C-alpha cells in the first residue's frame, strides 16, 4: 500500500488497529516510533544497479498501557514527516518487533490495517542460474486434458 492510500484509509477509521499475519492484534498501546523514507541503492546478483524507496513505519509497544494512538495523531506525524523529510508517495513497509525486527507490507480490510508477511527473492534469477519454478502436474490429468486442439479443415494449422 502506498502512503497516499494509507492516508485515505486513515481518514475513514476512528480507531487505529494493526493485525499481524497470525491474526493477532498489535496491542492497542503501541507507538509509532518512526516515520521515514528508506532509500536502498544496491546491486543485485546479476549486476544490475537498483534504487528502491519505501516509506517506513516502526511500531513499538512498551509498558505504557494507557497510551492509545489516534488516527488524527498519526496523520499529523505523517504530515510533519512529509514536510520535514520530503516523503514520497512510496510503498509502506512496517517494522514490528517479534523474535527479531519483522518487516511487513500493509493492507486494509475496511476496518483494520493488516501487516502482510514479505519474502526475499532473487531479482536476477535469469542471470544466476536459478531455474524457473516447475509446475507440479499429475500425468493422469494431462492425459485427460489432451484432446486434439486442431481438427482437419479447422484452419488452425
């Protein structure tokens, strides 16, 4: 989700709730300790130089159980970050502490924001010899599915 989408959704909620991939809610007393832009300038294993920009939110919880971040307060923090840091309208990456710092994508279901698991991937698999993933197909399914697709006189050959 891009920052512009997040702000639009933020305007529709009265409570700010984040849900982890395991369906557990981030405790209501969380803080957003950082809003920033991450610029990643790197070279992939195929030798291609890349630039990626993401907007980063860091969620954190402490023993401050009476704390509750309101949607308007987060909108104000974002506006200050846009003004002072020049945040771009980029994809949002959310950091949240679990066994280690987890990085998540973000989705909205109309009521709550869902942290979505992310995966690493090779960006140059065609250059470093990683074969494309093969489809797992039962041979019996192929036999049933293979019927002549071209008939005599059908003008398809």
